[in-house]
């Protein structure tokens, strides 16, 4: 692929509803994702960065320890490990990530309340992808 084809592919991807795209062919490899998290820095009228609000200081994320498929419940017919509003403590299992037929429990690293679930059951997740938003 030449630069113009890659640029068109990137623009088409950006304007599509797809969240991830990966292409490997004839020694060429490209991976595009809209799932990466980013931090927006706000600036006041004078261009100075505003201080982080107290609310932002209390938010943390539980992240995927590996690449694989995420399962939010222990069995297909079981209740989820956690839901929005669930209280978690360090060591509590919040989901499972399957990679190469190996099931790895994902455990909370902090105490708090789950405020948002950032993935769907059976989503393919990357290493360090945020799975849950936690307020402590």
C-alpha cells in the first residue's frame, strides 16, 4: 500500500462505526483502534492548565493484564462478577480474560465502587486496556 491508500484507509476508518481494524497482507501490517483512552487537558482563558478536580483524583481503572477475550461472568448463565454500583476490595475478581484456552482472573487492585463497565462480554481486549472505572 502506498501512503495515499493508507491515508484513505485511516480516514474511512475514522468516519466509520468500527472500533478496531487490523490488516496483515504481503508483509504489510496496520492496526487501527478507537478504543485507546486519552486524557484531555483543559486550559483556562489565559492558556494555563487548570488543576485536576477532586472528582478526577478519585477515579481509577482496572485494566486487562493480557490480550484476550473478556468474560464478565463465571459461566454463561451466571450473574456478572460485578455491576455498576458494586463495591470492590483489592483482590476481588471482577472478570476473566481468556487467552489461548487459559482463563485468567482479573482482580481489583484497589477498593472502591464500580462506576462504569468499559467493555462488553466476550470483547477482545488489549494489554492494559481499561475494563472498569472505579471511584475510591
